C-alpha cells in the first residue's frame, strides 16, 4: 500500500447516481474532474471509488471505468499537464479490483 502526501489546494465534490444507471455518469464525473483539475492549474488529483461500497456499484466494473477514463485522458495534451492521479480506496474489494486491473 502506498501513501501520498498531497497538499490540498482545491476540493471537488462528486455526486454520482446510484447503481445500476451509473456507467456513463461515472465516466463523466472522472472526465469533468480531470478537466477542472487542468483548468485550475493542478498537477495532481485524487479520486475515491465512485459509488462502490454501500452504494452498490460493483468494484471491478467501477475500477475498469475509472482506469479506462483516466488512461484515455492521460494520453491527451491536457493529460500531460497532470503529474499524478491517485485512486484512494477505502474498501478492500475496491483496492483489489484497482490493483488487479491496473497491472
């Protein structure tokens, strides 16, 4: 497990609908947050697992959507402006999903 010492200069609060109508909204939450991070001159951003846990969105599906959206963004000119994207997972199931899918 890695720990990051990130100073907080801006906080974005995401409100995503609950499962099952979530996939496109989840992608939009990540994309909008990444766009806002770059627009506000941030070099790093951290995300929690959106709508998993008590909200019922399956961890592996959520991780796949998050990782895919962030990877695509990082391949763009705007993505090159970010130095670090951190996924903060509080549930062991989420951590496992992200770890397995990211490798």
